[in-house]
C-alpha cells in the first residue's frame, strides 16, 4: 500500500496528493482503473492487478501491481476489468 506523500525538494515542482478515503477506519487511496493482471509465482498472493492511482498521473508511482487482497473495496473495478478483458487472469473461487 502507498505511504503518505512527502514534500518535494525540487524548486517550483508540485507533487500531487492522492485522494485519501477512510474505510473501516483505515486510510486507503483511490484507484482510477485496473489496466492489467498477472500471475507472480514468487509471491504468496499470486494474482496481481496493475492499477492506476487517482491523482498520481504522470508520476513514477502512477502504476503499481497490487494483490487481490488489497482490492477488497474495488470489486466494481475488478469486475469491469474482466468484462473488458475476459481473457486476462482472474481470481478463482
């Protein structure tokens, strides 16, 4: 999960602040959309989704692979991703 932002040391540069959402008293950052999924055989959580964070556009942290366990509040985004990309990896029940 992302950590809170830190101040930028570059002159006249602004760093975007992600939108913070509180769910079950834990801070979470909003996901703009899911763009890919993959299986990672070296991790415990093998199914990963490549997401784009809201308010991180055009930064090095814009894209990130996260596990399905971190997407508990983004079930609509996961469903929409698999509607658009039915052949991509998906969680099994």
